[in-house]
C-alpha cells in the first residue's frame, strides 16, 4: 500500500560512539534494512580524493556525488566496482567527509539515496542528522554517545583491526575536531533534538547497548 507507515529507528551521535555497529545489529535483530549514512559521505570523500578534488571545491564535490557509482552488498561497499570497505574507514577519509558534509548542496544531493532505503518491514539508520532531518517522523530517535577517551579507544582498536595505524592521543584530537565541525556547521548539524533519547554507552558492551535499543523500541509500542 502506497502510504503505509514504515518504522524507522535513528541513531545519531559523535564519531566512534558505536552507531554503525549497534545500528547493524539492531537491524539484524528486527529484520529491518540498514542505512550507514556516513558511508555515503565517506564514499564521496574517497572518490574526490582519488580524483584530486580539493575539499574546498564545493561544485566539484557535488558533481562527484551526482555521478557516484556505489553498491552496498552485505558486508562490502564498492566504489566504481572496487571494494573500498576498509579504505573509507581511514580517519583521513572521515575528516574529508566531515569537511564536505558542511555543504548543503551535497546534503541535498544525497537526500534521496537515503530516503529510498525506507522500505518495509523497517529501517535502522545511523549518522548525524537521521532523526533531525532525514527521517523526522522516525518511530524511535536515539542520540548515541560515549566519553571522548572511550570513543578514541574504540576507534583505535577498530583501525588497528583493519591494519590502519593510529595513536590514541591523535585520535582524541582528531575526533574532537571532527565532532566540533559536525556540531557547529549550519547545514544539518549534529544535535540531540527534544524528541531524541540519549544513550550514553560508556562502560556498556555491545550486547548491552543492543539490548537497551531493542528495549526502547519495544517500549515505543511499535512491536505487535
Ligand atoms: N559499546 C561498545 N563497547 C565497546 N566497543 C564498541 C561499542 N560499540 C561499538 N564498539 C566498537 O567501537 C568501534 C567504533 O564503532 P562504530 O560502530 O564504527 O562507531 P560509529 O559508527 O559511531 O563511528 C567498532 O570497532 C565497534 O565494534
Ligand atoms: N548523516 C551524516 C553522516 C555522516 N556525516 C559526515 C560527518 C562525519 O564526520 C563524516 C563521517 O561520518 P561517519 O558516521 O562515517 O563517521 P564515524 O564513523 O562516526 O566516525 O560524515 C554527516 O554529515 N551526516
């Protein structure tokens, strides 16, 4: 049916708070689709870097987004047919993505790709503006966070597991700078809106966080 409501759970929050991991596991538990919106910004960033387009070239960046050739399979993300799943996770790519994410023209260009993923039986979406802009009528909106040191530690472990070298001290500063830029920009800033539930995951393991999110969703009355 055309206008049937499709449930959406949004998880927005700062870098390395666990959004992608939790969102994917919750989507699997509920049999919902999953949107990693950050991957879209990272893919545009990687494509631009590969083409030598400067992050300050807004028109160039938007042009790349318009012709972006990406595919999302179960665990692999492809750009122009090449698996870039690990490459897009590099901090340099995240930083470039954060810089270009300030352009409202780029955000408009990526809007439809994100909303098109809202399909039955439901969607779990993670990013910065999922609850505030992309899916304002979401069933459950969560702001997922953890303290700075914990998030830097998580990112450090994640990068090392991918064979990407990084220092925790550098990551604390890099994440702080990126989160500041993402929160202070004019276009779709990262923020905890009034209708968004705060979930601080400091000291909680992944299973505990997934359990809390599933509990919040059950309490929202959306599960028959
Ligand atoms: N509650 C948690 N406790 C410990 N590690 C976590 C937790 N949540 C996520 N992680 C790990 O932290 C790293 C960053 O998580 P990720 O989902 O990429 O965060 P984000 O999408 O918010 O940047 C991943 O390696 C993930 O497995
Ligand atoms: N919905 C989104 C998702 C990401 N972004 C931008 C801002 C982020 O710093 C970068 C990278 O996002 P991503 O979620 O992949 O970053 P983390 O995994 O949280 O470190 O993209 C955005 O502006 N809006």
